């Protein structure tokens, strides 16, 4: 039996005029799937890049965006039994989260513990999982290291800063000047990306032991130049063109160049990082962060929550809003 559902649709690639709210229906969940009523969807640069057609190997338009969600179980498909109707679950969906309902593979659902703040839980799924993967699993940040983070006031950048500081690292990074005071208050050192003064500043400190760079392209070259003799550059994303309004460019060859640097002699290392819900550690890492949030070990700032009807405004505001943390889209009441 089909259920009425609203959803965001990117009808064609391009500007925000290609975003629509569509009234439709969703069929009952198929075998091994669960139908979830979305409460909050994540919102990030991935949404912008998908609308512009810049996300690697993305679907062709039309499609419904939304990389992650927290919601309540509405129906169980054949073969599904672990969840009761009304249970709150989280999922890294990749698509389809910006809709009233989504049919999701049961194997990717993660229970949200009672007492967890649902807005913060939503931000943990993609933004903080990316940061956790960067700082804890891949870079293995240690006490005393110098860590440099591009976009330090953004969702992943902020989370990376906090996690690195908890490991005892000294953190530096780039962000908009309007966020300098907030970053300094948290104990990190901010720089303006555009004037490039951060390059010489880090070299004068002996280099960065770890660099997290979501910009790509020539920024990866600049970030590599500030590494300490045994430093590690972790590239992810490829947001430079999107943030600066440049013409569309493929991130393929910059990624090849990034990884090819590992063929040179010396102690420097490069990695292209991405998260996947199929990773062996994804669920356990998210469960751990749920507990960290509930215990007060981490607090997840939410920059702004948009109603789904205001999805065009969300896209227009992504690179302009001040403040720290994650954007969310509210789809329904808890």
C-alpha cells in the first residue's frame, strides 16, 4: 500500500531554480528494507555539489538529495524484525533523506539511543563521522602534533578541530574572518585562506604534522607544501570551485596527483579520504559518538535548521552563513 510523501527533487543540474518540492507516494518497503519517516536530514556541501553535478559518480537528475537522516520506523518490509514501529534510527542514506519517507536497507540502520539530541545525532552521521574517520582512524592524531584544517568553522572542520584537540594536538586552520573570534575562543589559530599567509606561518612553525583539506585542486599543492618532513596530507571533497564560483573542474587528476606524491622519496604521506556506510568501523564509530554526545564529551553545534519547504534558501545560504557547525533540514516533527 502506497503512502503519500513529499520530497525534494533536483529536477536538472544547475542553479537553485532546479529544486522542487514534489507531492508523491512511496510504496511499501521491499524485502530487507525499512520505511523510515524522516525527522531531520543532513545538509552540506555534498548537496550543493550534487545539484551542480560535481559529486563523483552521482545519479543523473531527477533525484532526491539528502545524505543522512534521523527518523522513526514507519513500516518493516518482509524479512525485517529488529525494529518496532516508532523506533528512532539513523542512516547514512547518500540519497533520498530529504523526503517525508524513505525505504532504506535494514543493514544500514543504526538505533539512536534514548536521550540523544536528535539534531546533534543527525550531524554526527555524516559530518562528525567524516571528522572521526579523518582524525582518529586515518591520521591517528597524537598529542603535541600541529594539525592544520581548511574550513575549520564548517561542519567537518569544527568536528575535526574538537577531536584533534581532545587528542592533545595544537590546531590551526582557515576560515572566514567573521568566525575568527569563535575559533580563537576555542583555542585554535585561524587564518584567512585567500591571502595565503598561513603557508609561511606554518613553515615558520616547522610545518604541519597533519593537514585536512576538503578544497582540492591547487589547494592540495599548497597544503602539501606546509607539511613537516614526516607530515600527512588528507584530501577529501573537492569544494574549491564550488566555494569560489569557478568553472566546473574534474577532481580526478588532482586526486591522481595527490596520491602520486606517495611515490616520491621522503617521509611525507598523502591520502584521499572518504566515508562509506560499508566500512567495518562506521557503525561502531557512530555508536561511540552517540555515547560521547549523551555523556557531554562532545557538543555538536547546529548552525541553522531549515524547513524542507525552504530548501532553495538552504542552498543559497550554505557558503554565506556565519557561525560554527552543521546545517540541517527539518522534514517533520519528532
